[in-house]
C-alpha cells in the first residue's frame, strides 16, 4: 500500500467513523485500541474502568508479520487513542501508525524506554530487540509509560491511573521475585533455553540463562539448513535434552532439530510450549501478562530440572488479576 492510497483510505474511513462515533463525551471511558495482547494488558491494568481496550492481535498471532485489516482500520480511526509496542515489532504496521499519528494520539510504549536498557539486534543494524516483556522489571517501565500516557489523555483519571499502576507494579515485583527464585533452582549447566525464534534474550539477561533461537529476532527471518545443522551439533555435543515450541510460531524448525539430533543418536524432547509474541486465550490466566510469564517461567524451570510448583506462582498466591 503506497502513501497516497494509505492516506486516502485512512481519510475515508475516518470521516465515516467520526460520523458514527462522536468525540468522547466528558467523563466517558477512553476508547483505546492496542496492538499486542501484552500492550492491551498494560493499558487495561492501568486504565481500569476508565478505559475500554480492544486488542488487535489475539492468541497465536505473530506481530512481526501482522498487517491491518479493514476492520482494524475502522477500529483505530474511531478510537480515542492507539497504543502499539514499537521497536519494529509491528514492522508491517509502522507506516500506517506514523500516518495515523497526524490525526490522533498514537503511542509506541516500548519506544519510551531508556535506550541503555535495550538489547541490540545483530539481525538488524541500528535496531533494538523488541521483546522487552520477557523481563518483568523492564516491563514495569512500560506500565509506567502507559500510566503517564493515559494521564495525558485523561487528566481527570490521574489518581485512578496512579493507584492502578501502583497495584500492578507490586504484582510485577512479586512475579519477578518468583521467577528469579524458581529459575535459580535449575542446575547451572542446564540453564540453556532453545526456542523457535530469538524472543528470549531479555529473559536470558535477567536470569542468567544462555538463549538460542532457531529463527532470528523476527519470525520473518528464515532459518537456513546451515543454522539447523549448527544447532543440532551444539545440542548433541552439549547433551542438551529439551527445547521449546512457541504458541505463535510454527514448530517446523523445532521438529527438524529433534529429527537431526535423533539421527545422531541424541534424544531431544519438547520441554513445553511457551508464550513468546502472543499471550493465551482471553479470559484465561495465561491470557494476562502475569499469567503468560508465570507459565513460561514455571514450564522452563520444571523442564530443565529445577523445582517449581505445579501451578506456578498462581498456585502459591491464588488468583492474580
């Protein structure tokens, strides 16, 4: 879609949306569209009853290659604000967001993080690894950015947003403590995480795990035969017994690794399914940010020989909103 076509499409849909959806009445709820489930969760946790949130990308959806639909365009042009992740995660939507930003508030929350807190990308020179949600401490900064952005949009809700953010930040602190505790029970030599794509580098930095992805930071990159063969040799040489599939990425390359290792007499098993670029089903525990990370941490710990409660942090603390 070229620039002229994009602008014409946005303009036409916007006029229709404005005719059907007048500007938000004073004291009404903010109508917000968010791209990923993680961003939608942060806005929901902070916004509470003052914000109505629609997430564009549901369970199993890969944000790296996602393209907007006509209904997405209608939802975003009729919303009071649009929140996206940024850092090139939603690469196919960036032009649209930059154009839409001339019309209404469009905020890339992860772009507000300090650059010295971000990891670089060997795959794309000059860009950063976008998967910051894999570190709850870093995600807390995104939640604070969501609080500040919502306050700018709705100053009357400042106290509500501050209180909700404080509650959620405490939950994130508890999540971080749980994750650090159980992941530390994995034997040091077993702290190797092999996944379908390179989404866990912030996790590795936070918890001192070696991380290997079959595909690169973006799932748009392809894993070549040489990469598969190199990983098979590494897995066999180091006697690594478990690798992980991801809910939003095809398991084709993971199965190729398992078959390659088996051909060399090494038994390689799937340690579980992890949530990488998308959360679980809406309304489920794994459909929240805390549930997503709790699931990942608990699954990784148990698969790699550590000790974690069967139901994870949820089993220890009870239901977490």
